[in-house]
């Protein structure tokens, strides 16, 4: 016990010590997430979203949209979206018609070295789904 503090034991953490521990744990957690990179699940959701965005553009603009997936990127008429270095996908080329339908069906297989997921392109209305 400290002098002047009647009945108070000196066996707990102060708020400053607790905040310091939380800061260190938070920094370690952030470092761990960035060193592992993006998860395959999150990547596939993002890829599916970008492909859907291109289909909507084709329909909204009333023009064809040529697209390609290479082993390391999604190529659109405006730009090339590079994939994270730990993720590789099988190649696939297609275009969306002015009405938003897809020109060709197929499957793109992506892997991060541990897991594999597929993006299935269905002929006709251009539905894209993950498997």
C-alpha cells in the first residue's frame, strides 16, 4: 500500500498501462493483416463486383464492352486492374453486348496457393456467380 491511500491495494493496472497494451495489440494486428495480404474470399467478391460493374456500363452506355482476365489482372476498356501478387487466375476473354448479355460462357479459376475458387460466367443474361 502507498502512504496516504488508506485501504487501497496497489495490484491493478492504470488506465495508461491499459491504453498502452491496447495500442501495441492494435499495431500488431494491423501488421499481421497487411503482411498476409488480401484474402481469396475478399478478392473474389471484388472481382465479381467489378465484372458486374462492367456489365452495367455496357447496358447503360448501349455499347459492347471487351473484357479479359489474365493470370494477374482484369483488363477493361479503360484500365487494367492488377491482382494481388499472391493470387493467380485462369485466363478468360468475353464481351458484354449493348443489351448487357454475355458473349461467351465459361469459368475462371483463382487460387492463392492454399484455396481455389471459381467465377462462373453463364451464357445469355450474363449472370456471374462464385462457386
